[in-house]
C-alpha cells in the first residue's frame, strides 16, 4: 500500500541514503538524552533536532493522540523542530488535526504499531492534497507506544521527493520505542512517588509490585519476604501464595547470570543500610524472561533498629530491549545485520596490536559488487537491498569463526582475517590464506540469486591488503585493500547478469 511502511515490491525512483554514522550517533544520543533526562518532555526538542538534521529533514514534530468527548482522535502537537523554510508548516500544524478528517488510514496503521512512510505522491488523494499544500514531498510517521496505549507519533518531513532507507526507518522506529519507554518510566515514577504518600491500600492499585522483606539475621542479604502485592500475578504470573511459598520464589526465579551480582549487592546494602537498586532478569511462571527494576529501602522502628525492607518491582523490559536495539545499531549495519565500519576498525586495531606483539599477519579483503548500480537502476533499490542481504548470508558461513565480515556501506563489504602466519612459504601463510578466502567468496557467488522475481548473477571485485607485507597501520591497510579492489575492478570490467524472470 503506498505510504504504508516499506513496499518491497515497488521500485523507488528517488532513494535518499543517509549518513549512516551520523544517524547512528543521533540515535545513540537520543537514547542517552531520554534515559538521563529528569522529564521525558524536556528531552524531546533536542531529540527531534538531532534526528531531523541527521536524516536531512526540514520539519519534525512530536504529536500526542488525544480523544475528545465525542470519541474522536486528534493529533495534538507537543513539540516541533523546523528549518527556516518550514515556517508556514510550523504555523499550520500548530492547530490540532482530527484523524477522521481525511487521515483515518493513518490512525488504523499507527495504532496497530505500523509506520506511514514514503513520498506523498503515492498517498491517497485525501492525504496527498493536504500534505502537498503544506509543502511536504515525503514523510515518515512512526508510532510512540507505551505498554498501555498508543501515546502518539513522531513525524519527519522533507520538501523533496525522496524515499526513506531501511536504516532511517529502523532508527526512527527505535527512537519512537525509546520515547514510549521514557513515557512509561515517567508514568511509573510519578505513580511511585504518589504511592509514598498514600496508604498501603492505595499502593496496591499502582502498576508495580510492592513487597516487604524481613531483616533476617540468619541471611547475609536479609532475605525473607513476608508480603508481595497482587500485581505479582499480572506482571510475572505467580499468585501471592506461590511467590511466598517455601521462603519465597525470588531465588528460584532470578536469572542465573544475574543472581550473584544481585545477591552481592543485597549483602552490601544489608551491611551498610544504603538503599538497594538493581535491574535483573526474572523468569515468569510461563517461562519468559522479563527485566525488572528492584528498588527497596530499610524501614526502622522508633528506636532506629532496621526491621524490614520495603521495595518496589517495576517492569523495564521495553526500555532494556530498546537500549539493546540502539547498542546493536551502533556497531552493526541495519540492513544486513553485519558488523559496520566502526566495529571493523575497532577489531582491526586490536588485531594489528596482537600482530605486532606476536609477529603474525593480518589480512583485509575489500570487496565491491560488480555492476551494482545497474541492478538498482533496472530492478529498483529494494532489489538492490535484497541482493545485499543475500550476499551477506552467503559470506558469513564460508569464513572462519575468527574472521569478521562487515559492510562498509553501499555495495562494499570487508573481511578481516587476523592471527595469520606471515611467511607465505608456509602452507597457510597470510598471502595464501587471503587468496584462498577470495577464491571461496568467488565460488560462493557462482549460484545466481533470486532477486525481485529475476535471476541475478553477481560477482565481486576483491582487493587484499596484508600487514606487515603491504601496510604498517590501520589506515594504510584499509587504503591498500581499497586500491587493490579498484585495480581488480578495472581489470575485470563490469560483470552483472540480469537473467531470466523466475516464474511465479
């Protein structure tokens, strides 16, 4: 459907390619800002500006979904960033927009977790006329969801007719999830502060688990739960009785990899009386792992003697998953899942340091797909992306466990081979090993690829640089491999075959 997410069966005439490093840095910065800001609303302006500038947008807004007394949903702008050229758009979009006034499709897609994405000339007429009147040629709208509801949207627009790359879409979706998690955290913190002022009966109404744990002189960590609130069943699936049975289910439910760290912190805070705060994984009754944040404080009697710990468990799984996604994007190519240039350079620097100490060699293979532009021009950019993913799937299985396969960007790939013998007179010397790997790569590409319903026979030009034979450091090694690749490409010429159409 035009304007609904990404249409992998439709060729796009204008493809925008972001500066991937800048985009990754913008997403990472957004994650830090949303994580450390005292209030998520204070973080939105800088997040919008960084994301908009890194993706070449002219306008970015955060909209909250509000519902009026008649049950109609509205886009209510909470924050905006705009280039000077978007002054008219800033003014017009300051007014609330009703979804049922020509944008019902958006509400259906976004409330279900989908994205509205693409050049507006492919949108339905009811949307296209309004958007073009505002000077919008292309936009992406990603949902912001909390655990309970569709909170709203992030909208990014361009005044040029350009599609959105997979990396841009994935990054903006991730930031939408981070904002949703931040809104959740803000809501949880607000409710927890309120709970501190209310009676225990009111505490049991909040979306978190509260518990009471005796100060047990027979346990270094003071373990011995005597009360857990009913929310234990909603969050983790256990009844109150099951959780407290046989001295408590906590020790049985916590992830084995987290147990010692959490136990040691319990011992430390039990000895010092400091507040306890840890995040760890707990297995639900259904066998799933959830991340929880465990915060508790010692409660003293009138004589100042500690009598019990009063704690709160909140579910932080959504935030942890969003943080993991951002961490992955920082060192991996969002399209193929391979390592990116940043991770390759880090590991290459480490490999060179080992080689200098042990008098071994490092080989770097620099690869470029022959005739890749023709594939994009003939079959469309979506087909080019499909080919890149297919090649990545063939490269990883043929490399050694110690090798690293990376995508630098565009149609360029690299293979890092470390800890090789320098002397090529040996059977497995650096030059021979690199040559063998190049031959394996060529062999792996012999079978045509099924791309966009067409058989595509693709080949690669491969250049090799070897430390210490060809280069003395990281930069010179990268340069030598790059130059060798272009020498091979000139010698081989363009080699791409768009074969027969594959029958449905």
